[in-house]
């Protein structure tokens, strides 16, 4: 019993340490992003009072300007403003939007769900497409199958570089203007309206993930362990499902964090193109209006979303690949020291 | 033919192959008519150099010749347990693999799926659904048979091992687990392709004993190997394969004791503990000396590993010292300390009686021409963009003598001539050369600065036996002609015997035995030395 | 000596004694090897890139007309024999504008890539070869930058610098720099710890010699392929900024700006968005394929 408890503690502790390290990194990222964004915008963005009072060319009198400055704390020194902003970020109070005069947190809370829904749907669709294409391409036999696999390979390369603004436009022309199947503009969770934006976001990511998956699937299928499995009588389907697929999927899982980031990039374009409200649109509008609190809030939120996604990716990788779970000390297992010794010895001799 | 259909172990051959030809669309015919018969309880070894077609033969016997490429398999006869395997469909082969014939590949780390548990891998042959053979064995039954197979394969604590992943096992245990995975369904035939190549001598001996045990319990074993020591240990009969043809065949003792073909004679000669270096000049004063050397590496999970633990070593001018031991014994770390590629945690290295390891690298640079390395993997130590000419010219630039620096192209050609390579090699990139040629270029590169000491790290372990012999001859010739001192790191006592005067046996970071080569090899005192010798003697 | 002969037979290409052919034959053989290395997609991509190069250098050869010639009567002509890609709201020929816009779009993309690669080189080499604290510091900065998606980072920079061509070039360059920096750092590290660099050091060559002869060339060589790929990506990002109204502004025949102007008419005149977008996609795809082939041939 006591041995089991010791092992259990040994397993849990590195896990906890890993989680704490990740959370620490997340806080650090949020802090640095908030700081950089704040100072960059204030240094280059001129006087934000203009934005508060209705943009360039507003006819506000000096009293109105002074009142606005006092209301938003702009009469304080920059460092004080920064500390105030930082304290607010820590307490989830991001201040009021200059342009829209409502709390930033309210704006973000309003726009976040739509964008997240879009991004998650797109990532799921991209995975389904990529998996289907990769497994089909790997299993293709015969001259016709090989030709199809080659065509799919080309399609993946083109798909991966498709710009969202063009793919979305073509989809609108074909499926909205011409066929009238789906609306060109949509908002909220209307499933029919979500189709075109989701496909627009998913296809480039699917092309990218598909290439990665196919490469690693092919590599795994040529590995000695796959030969060994075949030599035990495993059928091609079994070799794929029990052996090579996990190896093929792993790199794509690792890259899904990056893919999620590119989906947020794409959301800015797609939300503009399809007229959908969302985090991307909000960020774009705030950028154009120099609405500092909104830009800071949106950017920090995007950075935090990325950190959370990377955390999930890490967990998924560890679930799929036991080698990443750290060397769990099992009593009486030799060999633990041999690879370590090899790792300690550098390149030339050895 | 059909009369033998009911043949089980004991009646008729388990495997009968006649006139087997295998061709690939690219690369042409690899096997040109091979005959092979294996009876139950018999072990037949197939030996030959790289490119002889051994691995293709092994894969053809389990119906996997066409992996990755479309293979054309033709034969007068290919019978497995009396059934005509030439008429096997893909489904028939799948039913036969794992149940009628098992395959063990070399490199057990790569041959077991690193993401699955050892138990799942070993049990796979029981878990697969075989076309036309009913459902797979029930899960509980399977688990028991997996543990029994691991136990028979000699793994301690089978229940623990079954839950571990291949990466958590040592090399020897992985190879045993791989063998267990091939024999768990008790196939009458086992094909083992280089099962001991990646293993240390002592571990390899135990794996071979395991194969011998399987043979004794009635399994027919085909052992594909280049290692005649392994053959002598377990094989009843030997087939010598050269360029896809069987050049010699017979009982093991006869073939190894009195080889008829020139090729077999070369193989046997290379496998024996051959002659020594012959007459060389008497050694002079010490050129390279290590005193009380110690090197400790921190381990990733905390703790540390003492790779070299208080070693004293002296190399005198013109002398060749062998450094032998199993992997992890510290011989490579010691060589790095002597080369000042790494700094000792305690102790000191002297070159020509002057400080060497204690110098700052800036001061050491000018002295580096005195000591040179010949690496195990020459390809990894040359810039992939450079030709042999550029590599040799850069090496000559560090030579202390101005004459060599003046006409470097001529000097480079002269260096190649010294290692018996034609001057055309100058304008080729090392990766287009054969293994033996690369190693000769590496030796030429090391000789460019006319060093007083050469450090050779497993210089021939990646080469075929005949090529090994030629490179070793070259080393002996260089000793005689130039009087350069050598430190030769090897796990192979035959290599040390051929080149060296003195030998140091290392184990666990310490020198456990040392002395003149004939004395140490003639009367080994330490168990490690005896194990290493046992692996070598044919 | 027999052993040496045996070895040579075992060489992968027994070409030690290959007779040298004539210079012309050798050049032809070399060209053949390059073409075979490129493969069919590579050759197609190379042809597309060639077409683009002509469009950049001599657009009048491909489209002799004036890209800004207004013809109100011919407004919104669908694609046909007279106007291959149709005409826009002022009757300007879209094909002519796409050809003449190549210089702006590709130039902006190339400039952004140059900025990204340049910044990446400085950061990558500093982190890869510098002291440990510098590496850790740069690593942290890159980690933070990676938390911001490329377009979000570019938007942020545009917010700081203000909209416009120069700002969008700088923004895309800076937004792509972290990727180059990370790749170069890893590459520098792997070369600096490689067996051949250690072998050169053990041969007694000085730090600078090793850096000049091994580390720099082996690090920079893969950049050719990466930068080719990168230009295609940068064109897409720059056009995305123009499309959002933050880069080049509409009257100019830059591809992203044309898309932005045409977006309003997407229901009635699809050709205004589809053809400039097709040019962007073809550019990105052909540069990607070509970049990969170069990378594959180089290794």
C-alpha cells in the first residue's frame, strides 16, 4: 500500500508543477501583452481624448475636453494610468470604451462567444476534413487510387494557402448569390448562417493539418513497428487504427494551437466579410478608432485564449503520447539510466 | 505435394524453399534462386554482408517482401507447414503471420510501438482476427498467455513489464519482449532478422540462449545475421548468402571450421580473434597521459551518473592502446576527456608531458594538431556542403609544417594516396562515398596535421566485415610507417587484437583490467573481459 | 587492395571513375536534374512565378492598356473576349489592373518578407549564439509574440503606426519576424552543436573561422526556401490588410485594394473580387510549391 502511495505522489507532483508553470507563463504573457499594448498605443496614438469625443474633427469645447480627461483619468501621469489599467486588468475591469462609452468587459463578453463558436466549429471541421483526406490518401492503392492521392496532395497544398478573404468571396458568389443556399450575412448561432464562415475558416487549416498528418502517417507506416504489427497478422485497417494513426495525429495535435491562432487571424477577415459581429470585428473597429481600452482588452483576451488552447493541446498530447508524461519511476526498472547517459554525451563521440 | 498438407512439427520440413527469386521494379532482382529447408527443432542461420539480400529473404518468408515497393516473388517451391505459400492470397498470409510464422526484427526500440504497452504489443498476435480462423482468443486468456510468453522470454516481473512502454525497458529486455511478441501464438517457425545486432555482447548471448531454448522446444528457427559468433552459438546449419545467391551451405561446425568458398573464408577470418599488429617500434616516452580522471553527468530527473570514475591512463609514443567495454562503460567519455572535447570534473590530462585539459581553449587550439580524432560516423563530422577536397584543405590549414600548407591540393592528393584512395575522390561529397571510403577519408583528414596521437572511436563498427579488415590493415600499416600513437575505442575485441599492443577493459566508469593484449585475452581475469571474449570466439 | 575494390562496388553510385562529358552535355544533364527535382507541380509553379516576374518588370508586355483608363459606358462589363476579367464600376479593365498591380502587391510582400527575415536573422543569431541570458530573454519575448496571431499583431502595429502602405509593410514584416527568429534560432543551435562544427573546433580552427565557414552558410542556405514560401504568405497578409481598408487605398491597382473596392459589388459583379483574389492565391500557391521544391532539392 505504501509503495503504491509513493508512486502515486511521484506521478502527481510533476503534473502539478507542470500546471503551475503553465499558469505562471499565462499570467506573464497576459502582463507583457497588456504592458506592451498600452505603452505602444499611448506612445504613438496621440491624445485619446479625440477618440472619446467622437473622433477627429469633433467640435468639443475646452471644458468638455477637460471633463473627459478627468473622467477617464487621462490627466494623471502615464505611469499612474498604466498602473491603474494594470490593476483593472487584474480585477477584470477593463475600463470604458472611448468610442462606445460602455464597459470594455461588457463588449468583450458580448462578442467573445460568437467568435469562439466559429473558431471551435472551424477547427473541428478542419480536423474531420484533414483526417478523412490523410487516411484516404495513405490507404490508396492501384493506379487510380494513387492518382487520386496525388490530386488530394495538390489540393491540400492549394487549400493551405487559400486567403480567407478570397475563399469567402468565392463561396458567397457560388452558394449565396448564384445558388441561394446560404445567406451571405449572418449573426449569432443561426446554423445555416454559420456554414459559409465556418467552411471559409476551416479549409486552409484543413489543408495544413492534412499535409502534416499525411507526412507523419506515411512515416509511421514505414516504421519497423508497423512491419512488426503486420508480421503478427494485423490487417491494414488494424495497423492504421491501432498503430499508425496515433503517430500520424500527434504532430497535428501539437500544431492545433498554432492553427487556433490562425483561426483568430482569419476571424477578423471572415467576420468583416460576412458582416458577423465578433471579437475580430470589434478589434478591427477599435483599431481604426484608436479605442485604446478596447484594443488592450481584446488583444489580452486573444493572448489568454491562445494560452488556454496551448494548455489544452499539451494535455491532449500527454494523453496521446505516454512518453511525454515524464519518466515515472517504477521500482526495479533498469534502462532508465542508459538513455540518460547517452543524452548527456554530446555529438562527435558516441 | 498435397500429401504433406497435414505435416505438423516433427513430420517433414516446416519451411521448404526452392529456387526463390525476388525482384523489385527499381533495383532489379535481389535474390537469384535461393534454396532453404528448415525442420522442426532446427535452427538454420543465413549469413552474409550488407546487400546480400538477407533481409529481403527474411521478409519474403513472412509474405512481406512487397513492403513499400511492389515485389515480384517467384519460386519453384515455397511451402509453409506443407502448404503452398506461393498461392497464398493477402488474407491467407495474414492468417498465417503470427500463428504459423513469427518475425523478429533488429532494433527492438523501433520494432515495438512506442505508444503502446508491452503487453498490448505482445498480445497482438492473439488479438488479431484471422480470416477463416474464428474469433480471437478471449481477453482474460490472452492476458495470461502474454504474461507466460514474457516469463518464458526471461523478463523479470512480467506483470510490471506488460504495463510498461518499450521506452521504459532496457535494450535487452526490449529484444526479449519482441521475441515474446513473435512467439506468443506458438508459431512452428520463427524468423529472426539480426536479433542481436544492437545489443552488447553479454546481453546478445542471453538473447541467443533464448532462441536456442525455443529451438530445443521444437520451433524451427531461421536466424538471419552477419555475426558468426551468434551462428556458432545456436545454429545447426549455415547458409552463406552473397549477392542474392547461396554460395555455401552445410552444418555449422563444417562451414565455420573448414570454409570452402573464398567469401566464407573471409567472413570466418574476420570473425576470429586474428593476428596482432606484428612488429612495431618499441614505445617511447608518454605522449598522452590522464591522471585520476573523473566525469559526472547530471541526469534529467535529478541525481547524477559517474561516467568516468578515477581513471589513470598513459599512452607512449608509437604505442596503440585499446579501450574496450560495453556501452555505458565510460570508454567514449574517457576518449572525449583525452581529446579535450570535454573537461574532467577531477584529474588532469597531459599532452607531451605538458598541461592539456587544464589549458583554456584559446591556448589549446595551436596544440590541437598533435592529437586527432577518427570518429565512428565520419558523415556526421563533415559539413554536408563540402567536398573531400575542401575538408582535407581545411585540415591541412592546421598543419604545423609550412610545406604541407603551401601546395594544399597536392598534399590532399598525397593524403588520399596514403589511405589507398584514388585522387578522383577529392571532388566528391562524402555522402556519395561508401562506408569504407568515408572512413578512409576520415583517417586522411586526421593525418593531415601529422598528429602524434590518433583517437579512434569505434572506427569500423559500422562497416561490413571485409571492409573492416581492410581498414584495420590500413591502421596497422600507418602505425608501422608513421609511428603515430593510437587510442582505439571499441566494443569488439577482434578489432583491438588486430591493431593494439595494450588494452584497458572498462566497466562502470573504471578500468577493471589492463595489460598487454596477448596476456589479457589469453587469460582474462575479469568477468566483463570473459563475456566480451566469449562473444567473439568462433 | 581487393578490399578497396570491393568497397567501391558497394558504393551507392559507383561514379568514382565517371568520364567527364562536354560542358554542354553536362549543363543539359544538370538542367534535366533540376527539372526532375522540381517535378510537374514545381515546373508549373516556376512558370507561374516567371509570368509574375514579367508582370512586375514589363506589365505592358502582358497588358498593353492603361490600368487607370476610365470608360463609363463599359462599366460592369462581365468577363468576355474584350475584357478577359471584365471591368469595374468605372469601366476600367480588371485584367490590365491585375497585371499592373503585380508590382505593388509582390513588391510590398517582398519588402515585408525582407523586414521579417532581417529582424528574424538578428534575433535568431543573437539567441542561437549569444549568452544564455540573452537566449532566455529573446525566447520569452518570442513566446509572448506567439500568443498573438499574425493578423492581430499586424492590426496592433497598424493601430500604433496608422493605416497606409508603409505601415502595412512594417506591420506584416514585424508580425512574421517571430516565426523566422524561432526557425533561425533552432537552425543555428542545431548547426552549432552538430558533429561537423565540433569536429572543426577539435581540429583547432578558431571560433570566427568555424562561424564563417560552417555555421553561417549552413544556417542561411535553408532560408532561400523559407523566404520564397514567406513572400507568398506575406502577399496574402498585406492584401488582407488592404482588404480590411488598412493598407493600400482603392484607386491604386494593388490586389488587396481591388478586392476591397470590389467587395461592395459582390452580388452583382463577382469578377471584381474573384480575379484579383485568384491572382493572390496563385501567387501564394506557386511560391509555396516552388519554395518547398527548392528546400527538397537543397537537402
